[in-house]
């Protein structure tokens, strides 16, 4: 099946509940589409050839456990945070061109005090007063939404996989991103190397002739890659073991960027162990 995470999610769940093995197939590359065109029959044939040829072997995410709950909550939280940032930028931009008396009365206030002062403005006084009043209330509402969703996400992670959130540098957001990348049925990942490839931290061979080298992997889940990067930075700041590793590899001639790439690969191994320690979801027929 193609699109098991979007339009094909319902059919994938139905087939899994009936005991039918489902294999996820990526869309054909552009060269194949240019040669063969695109119709439902052509796409179905390409999918069948990919499975029979062994190019497609991935098991789709089950989407029937707590990780799916994390995914939908994270979508809403990210939206609230983006909209809150946009509202803050709009409020401060309006203050730049606001009347001098109003601007000076709000100058020098911290963000929380600024939002409170703007929320207390009389919306009937003028258009700028009403705009600031509405934006301040919008910011407070979105802040409350983000806080509530963060608490809910944290509670799910602590109930589902407390080992992950106890690791140094892994907060609720990073833990949610990494769990979402792996999915509820984390057994679909063959080993920690496949999880590293999923997160884009596995080196890619780029050797030719007598030249033996590897290059940076620019694929994979980029949000999970960023979560691993944030954890590496936290370890370099707070863990003596990571700082000693940085000093040793730097003395060997590696740059700090190269050392961070190596540490991301090691961190992926630790994250994979923590993720696989969580229980797998029940089969769909039993969970129902």
C-alpha cells in the first residue's frame, strides 16, 4: 500500500485487523513516472513489482496506541506554538507604529507584563487599542492551550515509556518526536542501525576506486534528527563523558561538527534501546 500514514490509513488498519500483512510502498521515482506515466493501474503494478522485487519491505505504523495519541496532540500543540509566535510578532510590530503615548506606556515591560497590560486596554478607545487587546487575549489563550497539551503529552510519555524521558537532554517534545518517528509498533525497526537511518544519522558510503569515505546522511526524519542534535548539545554541556569524548576526538584531528555527528549516532543507539523497552500495542482484533 502507498500512503498508509494519510489517505490509506483506514484501509491499512482494516487489513491489519483482518490478519492480512501490509507492506508500505513509496511512490515511484520521477524517472519511472516519466517513462510509464501515472494511472491507478500503473501505480498498482509499480507497487507490486517493488514488493516482489524486495525493494519495499517496510511495515507501516500501526497507529493504534499511545504514540498515535502523541502524534495528534503534537500536531495541535505545534500549531498553537506557531500561532502564538505569530501573534507576539504582530503585537510587537503594531507597537512600533503605535501613538507615542501608548508606546511609551508599554515600553520596557517584560513579555508577560506586556501581554497583561495590552489585555487590559479598552478596545473601544481606538483601533490600535482593540488590535492590541485582541492579540493579547489570543496569546494568553494559545499559551494556555500549549501548556495543557504539554502536560497531556508528558503524562502519556511517562505512562508509556518513562525510561526515555529520564535520559539526559530528552524533554517531552523531543521524546514525543522520537517516539512518533519509531511508531507504536517499534518492532518494525530491525535494529538500532535501522533507527539511526530513520533519523538520518547513519553515514552513507561515498567511495570510489581508491577513495574510501562516507558522507552525511541528508535523508530520514528531520525532526527526529533535530531532537538527537539537541540531546547531543545537552550532553556536551552537562555530561563529563561526552566532553571527554569531544576532547579526545578533537585531538585526533576531527572538527567539532564531525564529533557531533558521531555522537548523534551513539545517541541514536541509546534512544533505540529506550524506545524498544516500551510494550508493543495489542493486535487490532484484541485491542478492539
